[in-house]
């Protein structure tokens, strides 16, 4: 993508991000813990990255508003409708991944 001007690259990146959000919205069965265990990020991470990006540009973006954007609804509502209790296996995998990260640090 080096051949693209900055504005075009930014537009493509933004479009890809919006498509990622739509994809996650279409696959609510994919739990955040699954994302964390497989890819070390989740919907909450995306929300935090939006807040951080806003701060880097001198803008203010409330974390809850960012989560509402990412989840497509207030987080509490999404959690109530779609979030399942993590299984012992999911929790163990999460703890193992976190331990790996600590070892590398």
C-alpha cells in the first residue's frame, strides 16, 4: 500500500475497520474471550484503541461511547443479550495466554 497517498490509505484502513466491526456484529456468537485467546484482542480492545487514537489527536472520546460504537449498542445490553459465561476451558486458555505474555515481558 506504499504506492497510495495518505488520504487514500486512511480511507481504505477506515473502510476495513468498519467492515471488521460489521463482521463482528454478524458473528455475535464469537465471544470476547475467544478473540482474546486466539488473537489477543477483543471488542473492548478495539474500543480502547479508538479512545487512544482520539487522545493522540487531541480529541475526547468516552470509553463507553466507543464501546457502543464497536458493539453497535450499549455494552450492558450486548452483554445481557450475547455474552455467555466463560467455560473453565476458555478461562484456563486465557490464563495460559496471559502467563505466556508475562514470560516474554
